């Protein structure tokens, strides 16, 4: 498997992955992300912040976004400390194939090259299964944060409590 930047022609595949992930989240927890518009996905692609995990057969098995600053969730508006992973989603057919581990390994290399100290990720504070999963990937739970009712973040972040995780390099 390899990680590449997502391109505009991948948008329909990305939408399929997010749709499947949203259904899986809802089935597992009763809550989920809201659907992401093609324009939102396109913007992340154009900003070179959206990535895909591609199989040896050239199928997109998963996607994720990266931010170098995260002022709302992490109070980091300078971007000197960390790489932030967001919206990691994996097709159901590829669950259990260590894709998230591969993304974390990739992020560690990217963070090291960028002289960052941490890789950070968050999830709903009530998602115990995902919290355990992130800890098994090597992330350390460092706290929780209540997010504001409205912000520039995707709507699923409005007025929720998130658990915050990091891996120190």
C-alpha cells in the first residue's frame, strides 16, 4: 500500500468512502459525521491536505486529511508543533488490514521531515471503541475539550466534547 495526495478525479471515490464510513460510525455509535460536500473535499484536495491510501491493485482503500495548524481543537495557530490527522476513513473491505497504522507511520515520517514534535488526532469523547483503537496505535490520551457551538470546523464538531490524543516523536 502507498499513500498519495488525493486528486480531483478521486472525489467520487472519496465520497463513497465517506458515505460508507458514516454508515459504519452510525451503526457502531448512533452518531456520525455529516456528509461532506464535493466542494469541501475539492477544497482539501486543492490545498494539498487530502490523502488516499492506495492498494497494490490501485484501489483507494481509505482517505484522511492533514492540517498543520489547528487553532480551534488544539489551540495551535502557529503550526510549529504537530501534524493533525482528521477524517480518517477506511472502506469496510479493508478494515483490519492495518491501514490506520500505515497512516500513522506515514504521518510520523512527515512530522519528522517537517521538524514537528507530535502527531495529533481527536475523536468524540464518548467513542470508547475508537479511543481504545487510537491508544493501541500508540496515541496517548492527553485530555478532553468541549468545542464551541459554532466554528469554522465541519458541522459534526459543533458543541461536542472530543478526546485529544498525541504521539510524541
